[in-house]
C-alpha cells in the first residue's frame, strides 16, 4: 500500500475500522509521520469539517498513530 492510499483509507472510514491502513501506516512509520502531521494541521485549520462530517476521522487516527510512534 502506498502512503497516499493509506492516508485516503484513514481519512474517511464510513464506519469501517481501517485495520489494514493502520497496519500499513505502522509499517511505513518514517514515511508517514510528516503526512500525519499535515493531516492534523489541516484539521486544526478546518474544525468545522470535523463537526459537520462524522465519517471524517483521519485526524483522530493520525493523532493516535503519532502518539504510538
């Protein structure tokens, strides 16, 4: 799985746990860290999207992964 695919799968979950994307993110830890940080920053700049879209969980997965790393 490429980094872009992983991020796409993490961003919108549609109520399906993204197990493979999380496992791939962990496997590609060094490459994905900068992208996870960008995802959190974008969410910080657009908090309304978090409030309006219950399936937009990417920033939460990003924070959990960054905490794990």
